[in-house]
C-alpha cells in the first residue's frame, strides 16, 4: 500500500492542513469499504497467514530511499504480531458493513483528535535556550496523552537530556533502544493511516509521535527478527539519541535545522513560529528543502534548568544564570586609593612632628603627603568607568583626609584665632545655659550660635570636652558638605563623573584645607548650604506630590544657615538672586523647572528678621572691612596707591621661588579652564537654569583676583573663595570631562592628576601663609605659631586666681588666650571703642593713657616681652588690632622701654612673671 501524505499538493495548490486531513480520511475509508466488500474467495491461500485485520501494513514494501530499519513505531504490547497464530475467519457482508460504519465513526474521532492536537502545538512548543542541542523532551506513555509538563530544556552544552530522565516503575535504560514486545518485528516509521483508523490506540500513538516531531527519533539498526527485548508497562518513546539517515532527506533537513538552533542565539518568539513550521513539515513527511531557522536576535539571558529531575511530572525548577568567574580587580581601586591617601597622611603627620623641633625638611614631608593624597584620588575620580558609589566614597575619603590634616596640626587644643573666639562662646553657653551672652573676643559670634548649640549639646550629653565635641561635629559636617556638593552637582550636571570631579575641584579653594576646617561658624554653615542647595535642586526634579518633604528640608536648611553664619547667608541670597535672574531670562518653559523666586523671598525675609531682632551689630561688623577693601581697590585702579607685594608676610618673609611659581600657575590654570568649561556648558547645558547660574557666578573670580592686590582686599578675596568655588568647580569639571570625553586614556588621567594637584597646592600657598601651614617654634603675632607653653600657663593661672571676666589689656595672642582659656574680659577698640593698644605701645604713660584705663575700667595689663624682638607675622601687620598707632606699617619691633614703663609707675605691681609674659595689676591707675 502506498504511504499516505496528508499534506501533499493537489492540483498544484496546497490545501489547509485541516481540509487535507479530512479529505485523506474520507478517501481512506472509501478504499477500506471497497476492500471489505470484495469477495474473500479471490484472496490467495496465503491469507491464512495474514493478521486478523486486513489493513496490516507490515507487508508494505519499503521504498528504496528508506533505511533498512523502517520500524520506527513500537507496537503496543496487547497487539498480536505473529500472524501465523491467527487463523483466517472470513466475515459475511453484513459484518463488513457494520465494520465500515464503525470505522467511519473512528475516523471522525481521529479527525477531531488531530484538529485538537494541531491547535495545541503552539502551547507545547518550548523555546530553546541559547546553545541547547535539544530543548523539547516529551515523555510519552504507552496509552497516555502527551505530557507537556515533562518538556526538559537543555542547559548550555549539556548532554542529551534523555540520558538523565528518570525511569518510571524501575524500567531499565531506554535512552538508546526501545524494546520490542514479544519479539515483534519493527514496523514502518510511516504507519499507514488506514491502520490508525482501525485502531484508536494507534491513532493516539501517531498523534504523540507528531507532538514529539521536533526531534527525529531514530532507532539503532538491528535484525528484523530480533525479539529478545521484553517491553515494560510504560515505554518512554522520547529517550532516543538522534542520528541521521544518509538517504532520508526530510530527517536530514530536520537535523540541520536542529543544529542551527543549537548553535545560534534565536529570538524566543521567532523560535516558537519556527517550531510550528517544523512540526507541520514533519507531519507532511515530504522531502522538502531545508527550512531556514529564524534570524538571530540579540542575546537574551536565559535561566538555566537543573540537570536532574525528581520526576518528569514535577515542574522543572529554574535557577539563576550562571555568572562566570572573573579576574577583574577593579574593586581594589577604592581600598588601594585610600591606602595611598593614608600613606600621604602619615607623611604629613611625620612632617608636623619634626617641625616642632625646627627641622627644615618638615615642609618637604608636608607637601609630599598632601600632593600624594590629592593626586591619588584625582586620578581615580576622573576615570570614565568608575561606579557612582566609588566616586562618592573617594571624595568623602579625601574630604575627611584633608580635615585630618588640620586636626593633626593641633591635635590637643584649639590654636587658630577664630577657634579661640568661638570656644569662648561655647564655654559661656555650657557654663550658663544661656544664649547671646556677650563675647569680647568676637562680639558677633554669640549672635550666630548654630555651631555652639550643636557642640555644647553633644558635650553636655556625652561628657566630652568642647574641643572633642567640636572635632566630632565638624568631622560630621565635612561628610555632609561633601555629600551635599556631590549630589547637587549630580542634579545640575546629570552625571556622576561630573559630580565627582566638581566635588574634588571644590576642595582646591584656598579656604578648604585650614580655614573651613577650624572650629568656626563658617565651617558648619557651608555644609548646611550645600545640603540646602541639593534639596532645592532635587525638588525641581520630583513630582508635585513629593515636594512637601523637600520643601521642609529647604526651609529648615535656610533657617539653620541664617542662625549659624552671616556671610554664608548673604552668599546664599546672592546665589538665589542670580538663579532667579537666570530663570527670568531663560524662562520657565526652557528648563521645565520651578523658579526660585519664592525661596529667595523667604530667605531675605528670614535674614532681615534675624538681623533686626537678634544680630543688629552685624552690619557695622561687616561694613568696615568691606568698605576698606573697596576703597583700596578704587585707589589701586585710579593709580593712587601701589599693589601689595604678593607672597610676602607682614614681617617681610618672602616665600620660596617654587611656591611663587606654583601660586601663579594655580591661578593661571583656573583662568584657562574657565572658558573651556563655559563653552561646554553652553553647548550641553544651556537649557538648564542651574547650570547657567553657576556659569554666570563663576565670572566673579577675576574680580577677586584684583582684590588680592590690596592689603584689605586680600582677606576679603580669600574668604569669598569658599563660596565662589561652588560655581568655579562645576564649570571646570564640565570643561575637563567634556574635553576628555572622546580622547580618554591613562595618560590623560595622569595629566589631569598633575593639573588638579598644581591648582590644589597653589591654592594652599595663596590662601595660607608659610608660617601657618605647619607647626613650629614660637613666632610673634603668628596665631597658631604663637600659641605655646608660656601663654597657656599664664591663661591657666589667671583663670585660677583672677575673678571671671576681669577687664584686661593684652596683645592679639594673649588677648585670645586670656579671653578663652583664662575666662577674662579683654578691653578692645572694636568692642569698647577705646584705643587700648596705645596704653602699651606709647613710650610713656601719660594722661591720655591713664584716661583710657579709667574709661575702660582696666584692672590688669598683660605685657609680652617677645614683641620687642619680632615684627608681627599676621597679614594685617598689627600687634593688637586694626587702628593701632602705626598699624600695618611697623618697620621695627616695639621699643623694649615702652614695654617696661609699667615697672616705674607708682602703685602698679607685677602679679605674674613667666620670664617673657608679665601681668601688672593696674587697679590703682583708675583713681
């Protein structure tokens, strides 16, 4: 009998599969009916040896192109295969008609099952994972239905999953050989549809074979008559290792398609469609050209299945993709960089220790350690592929490291002049529990007690000293400041790399290393401002329903800044004003962000209220230095005065040549970098209002350079750098990252490290005098270098034996020590409008000096004999304070006779004498 092809082309047109199947079954049944109605007498005498069903296809002669082993379908164990044992029993015509009717009903059921099977093909198709050789393993039982839950995808490169499928009921390994029941001969792979119509069980078996047609199941060759294998109750038909028949073109096409799928990355959806075509081609059974697999898609991560299953009926557990082990050591960059920075900190500490003994090489250790710290972090931060968390960690580590540079400078006490002034305010609050007590050292300090409130709260709750509490508070403030700046720059620039570089470059401002690390209100106010700026910038990026919390943070941050530092408050107001101006020019629609008009108005109102009700003296406190700086600058521009000599102290000490060159190079590199940054901001961020605000603010930098050429303007310019560099650092960072975007290499990283380090070291030179960078032997009127044993001992003695807040006259250094550690009340020109310096500097004690003592109710006079040996080193060039006789113009030290005149005055006695420091009791001078 010729093998039927249900999907063959008829009249050159391929009919739909369902219609072709129906036509095939009807034609087959008609042939069957005619065959059964034929006279049995015409049959050959050999019919006695035929099987009971006349439709036995076992005698069908294999075609030449088929392989010798044509039995690919395993007969069922309940079927008799020995035709000789079944005697022929011809049936009458009625029985034949009844059989034909039965066969038609079976055919209808067969068509229904075939249709249902075709409709569910897509649901049973399993997408092959990348590189899998065989992704569909369907376990079929003898009488059962195909179980789609047993489809086992193959892991990458794994062996045939059929070899590890568990055997039901203890069956032997059926992965390679399917057992034949009772020695029956192998039947043909192409089972005749007529036989299937007669036997419904075989019809179901054919449908199962169709479902399993994704993989060709080829039984190894064996003798036809072999019957040594005993069937098991359940036979797994899908555990056969695929092979290729040389002459079977259809099977070869399938295997080629299978290999293509196994070696290419296939789109999952396209793979499902491809398998549908492959199943239909298998059902068709015709020799067709190779089916092209779907085009490869982008690699998709696929979960890997487990290789061992407890049972084929249990869903396959999915595991996470296997991540290959890597030898990437990028995680070592952060600890390695921190280790290098720690080595630099050790060098600085060693330089400090030997500097106390006057060793000349101490400065070399200081600069080596400082540059090593900064350059190591700079080279890593500028790299393009650094994770965001690592950039944050690096800039925070550098900020803390530079803070420790200042702490190690004086690790046991406050020695900077501003520190001693604020130490007095904190001490008054801690002793009395009240705010706004007068401070003779710095009258404006109690009016902005933000730092002192936090410090004394920590000291009273923990039992720590004011010094220890202040160190902890400022260390935490340094972390908050660095994080706030990083996040603010990230919001403005939209890049973690720009944010990291900008936060790094902010640290090159002249005030960062020492001035903004000391125990003073600006050291806390600037970190609070950075946090407030970030909250304002982030508030414009979130939805309206999430802005309430950020608005509260902004309001509280502004209030905290206002009660902490006056200059920082004014700088914030100016920045908000420029921000509002840029937003008005650019327009709200250009950036899609809210304008800061409301925040500006709120800040101005809160600041005015604080000045009016609490800190009214702030205006006069700031008016004098600003007015002097402006007048000096105007005279310099008009040619009425000459500029001051740069890099020379008031005592006449000139900085080394390399320091002067480094200072000029630092300013020059900043000036060269600003135009590049402004250009990149205009190209990339001109629609961002905040970016343009920072760009416009950075233009004020050249003005501050002009102010450095005057005596009074140099200090103002130095203080302003802490605020201007918020904008300058961002502009430089945008310029550097934009320049290196398309030309990155390790060489450029080294160049950037050198460039940034030159700017950093030059800013330290410009902003901090030579004598103040490292500790050392005593120097007259040199702030930290003037704090030594004799002065501390005198202050401690005074605190022990004098009444608190006794009124005294002293030079700049002893005034700080007596007012802070000694808890006395110095009388000054700034606080009392009395020229107290004249009492000490005058060669004689006349009526004018006596009048000053009386008006000032002075009880004690402190005289330091060392002032007659050296000129003052402080930049103002004053022994006592601004406005003193000859102040800023001293060319020779004080006459020793002027300091010794109190010994000849009647009723004036020495109450303390340490050799250099003498304290006179001048109570009798008030009469």
